[in-house]
């Protein structure tokens, strides 16, 4: 009887021992794997419009679009990217702002680089709302352009009458 009890209990004990020791074995395995250095990337993390409301013809009829560009990882010296600002949509449609120097190559600093664009109303600007977007392209070789989180690269401007 004792042999039969041991014979049936032994596989159960081995199974239980494996279940409880396996997580520890996985942790040891993970700790021994070499860590990889993340690749460098750049992305737009914030866009604001200041002031967010401007007039069609009266003062203030200009605003500043302020973009924050994040550079992470080890980047080569003189790292740069092309930064572009524009209207992504408007309500009502076809509302426009004029952006000064809307496409430019910007030297990136490790961490956050702030880029400012002046925008002003034109003859084709009318009362409504505009979504202003900032995008990146053409980064230095070895730096990936990472997509922004939803809405991080968009801000809203309001156009008031007159």
C-alpha cells in the first residue's frame, strides 16, 4: 500500500515542483539575456496655438503654433529633421491660415526641441475652427520618425469675426 501511495504521489509532487519553480527559472533566463539599446527616434509630442483665438481682420490676427519635438536614444551630432506645419481640416471647409516658413529643417537637441511657426489670417480666412497639424520627415540617418500619439500633433485655432 505504501509503495502504491508513493507511486501515485511522486508524479504529483514532480508536477507541483515544476509549476512553482518554473517562474523562477524564467526570471533567471530573462535576467541573463543581454539588454538591447533602443534605437533613436524623433516624434511630435505636443502642439499648441497661442493665442488659440484670432480675428479675421482686427488685432490680433496672428498666432504662434508651438510644437515640441522629442528626440530619444543615442543620436549623431548635428541631428536634424524636416518639420512642417499646415491646416489638416477646418469647419467650415476651405478655411485658411498663412504659415510663415511652414517647412523647415530643424537641428534636434537630445530631449525636447521647441519649434515656433507664425500664422496669420488672410483674405481666405473666415469665422470657424481649424485643426493645425505638425509633422516630421527627413530625419538624420539612424533616427526613426515615430508616429505621434493620437492628437499630440494637432491643435485647434478659432477664427473670430471681424
